[in-house]
């Protein structure tokens, strides 16, 4: 394995941990402001749910893959 591949894996792991930590801080911050933070937390959860649904649908759609590979504009 090349040194640049190891460095890239390390950077991805460190950035993933940072994103998870930042997300945990946001969740804890909205829970700390209890009555006012819950709607924000609910809206954020809905956004994440819809975003992941769209990404998964796009990744599993064979028709979009066909047009992406074969149709030139």
C-alpha cells in the first residue's frame, strides 16, 4: 500500500470522527435548550432522513445510470 493511500485513509478517518463529534455537539446543544431546541432537532432529523432517502434512491436507480453512461448532450 502506498504512503499516499495510507495518508488519505487517515485523513478520511479523522474527518469522519470530526463530523460525528460536531454532529453530537449540535444534538447536545439543541437538547440543552430543551423546549426550543426540540423543533430544530426534529427538523434536522427529517432533513437527514429525506437526504439519505434521495441519495439511496439515486444510487439504486438503473435508469439514471443508463442515461449517465450512454446519453451525451
